[in-house]
């Protein structure tokens, strides 16, 4: 009976997963379409590389939530409606449409999952209390973009919009980006499910209004420094507090919040390499969130915890070719290229603390094929970082070029790797990911061939060694037998019997 129910659940989840995959494929095609110039779709809709990238990230989070819980549950209609609202908010040109879309999506995800009956008002209040950080972010974002609208910037793409970019607009947008990250880090244990995973994945949507300010104009040095230091400090606190958190669910939430804070720090750099590190970090955060949910939501309480396995290491910064490691490396390289040594050290410390997690804490019991698949996705995303940067992120950098500084650039060689360079075009850090991966494959092939040859030689029957001789005569006889040319060197030796005869 249970097998029949699992099959029916998989069939019920197949349609949402297929529709989400088709929507993600359409978003990828749209990214390719707008790589050179934005695509206007009417007076109120305009798709550029930044909005297309955030659309891909949002749909990827929805698809991962659907696949992680395949056969168990499907995301509710609230998650799908929230994703649709976020997509409309990314592409909206009206200034007040962006905070309105994000606020409505927050209310949808914060509402109760099922009708609570006569006590519906209490359940609604509890749900809104859990979503208080997101509601605070919505209020701050509304204040920020309302200030833009009051200054005469009715549309984000209109000329002269940069004149309305004031300190008040920026600080409220920064608070709107920080509040959901802090809420994710401070959240207590919650019931796992696809809708909760969608809500966590959609937390990166609050970085979009802050990144959109680059299209209005360049930030001053104070804004960039505040964003950079706040992101790195928040990341270090999240990673450090996660090491002392015994509950696996809370520990995973703080780890992913720290990774999202590193993406915020990348936006604060205000350089090509910094924006690239931020965008790539968002994709890495999605894999981290789905991986934590794949195991944390399936743990068996009666089974003792286990030691960290390879999938656990691939979902951390401990493995060089995994996506979290590459994201941290890109931020460190971007900070060094921009001359920000202190934030680079903070990012390195946060990456080190995240790598210590699987080593210090036992992992939840049980095995999950979804977690293994996500670990493979993390490795593929890390190895294919140059291709991801060239296809998805480089158009974002090109279209935000007017608001970025020249103190840190990113050089991409799609089939070799990538490197960060300072303002003098001098390479600071290099990451030859694909080239090194190919060399490692060749090395693995050579090791496999040598191992097979050694195994073939070891399979042949080996004669048992003879007993060592007990006398000098026996030793000489064994030497004459084993060394063919000993007779030519020493002459013929008498037999062993003659050596014992008296003369």
C-alpha cells in the first residue's frame, strides 16, 4: 500500500516539476536573448540581464524544492504564486512595482499552510510572526523605492534617475537586503517541507533591489564599504555560531545565511569581479539550501548520527572544486583585486568556519539520493564556473557597467578557467578549473591503468619461498642454483655432501 502511495505521489509531483523545468528553460533562453540589450515587453515590463538572472535563480530554487521532495509533497500554490510575483517584480519598470511584488510574495509565503478552522486568526498571527523579518524588509524596501518615486523617478530606466539615488534610498534598500538574511540565521526549528524550502530560496530575491541601484548610478565609497563590511561580518557571525549549534536544522540555516551574506558582500565591492562573485554565490546558496533540506528533512530519529561522507564535503567549502569553495574563492579574489584586504581575510575566515562544520558535527542519520545528486550538482557547478559566468553573469556585468568601478575585473576563459585582476590589469588570483579538472581526469586514468596492471600481475600464482638453508654449504648450493653465472666466477663447487666429508 505504501508503494502505491509513493508512486501516486511521484505522479502528482511530476507535472509541477515538468512545468517548472520548462519555465526555467524559457528563462535560460531569455537570458541568452537579452545578453546584448534589454528586451522591452510593453510600457511596464522590460527584461534585462539582471532581471533574467534573478528569474533563473528563482525558478531554479522552485525546481530544486520540487525535486528534493519528489514522492513526498509538492510546493503549494502559494510558492508558485510567489515565484510568479517575483518574476513580475524583476521585470517591472515602475518604481513602486518592485516593493509591491516582493511584499505580496512575502505575505503569500508567510501565511498558514492549511485552513486552521475556528482559530484561523491565531494561526495567521503566528505565521506572520515567523515572517516578521521579511515583512520588515518589505517595509524598508517600500520606503526606499517610495523615496525614489517622490524624487521624480517613476520608472527605473528613465534618464536622470541617478539623481534621485540618495543616502536614504540606499540605506533602506540595504536594510531590506539584510533583514531576511538575519531572519534566516535567527530562525528556530521549523517543520520541513517544500514550501519552507521555497521561502528560504526566495530570500535571495531581496538582493535584487539593491543590485538594481547600480543601474541608476555608481555608489559612493561609503555605501560600498558599509555593504562589504556588513556582509562579511554577518557571514563570519553566522558561520561561527553554526559551529556551536547542536540542532542540524538550525545549523544548516545559519550556514546558508552566511553564504548569502557573502553574496551581499560581493555586491558591496561594486566591481566586475564583485558582482560576478555575488551572482555566482547566489547560485551556490540554492544548492546549499536544497542539500541541507534533503538530509535535514529526512533524518530518522531512531538511527544514530553518522560521520561526514563525500556528499557532505561537496556541499561545503572543504573541497576545492565544489561550488561553495569556488564562490568563496571568487569573493576573496575580487576583494584582493579591489584592494580590500580586510574583507578578503573575513571571507577566508567564513569559508574556513563553514568547512569545519562537517568535521566537527555528526551528520543526520540516513542516506538521501537527492543529497547525493545535489552534491554532484555542486561539483558540476564548480567545475563549470567559467561557462556559468560567461553565459549567465557576464551579461549582467556588461549592462551594469555604468555603475561599477574599475578597481577589480574578471577575466573568463570558458574552457580553461578564470582570473581576477586589479585596476592595472595585473592578475591577482587565478582559478584554472576546467583545465585542472581535465588534467586530473588524465591522472586518474593513468592511475587506473597502473592499478589494473598491478592487479593483473598480482593475480598470477606466486611460488612459495623455499626454506632458508641451515648450513654454509646449503647457502652456496642455493647461490649456485639462483645465480646462473656464479660457476663462471667461482668455478664449479663441490656438492653439498662432499663439503662434509673429511679429507
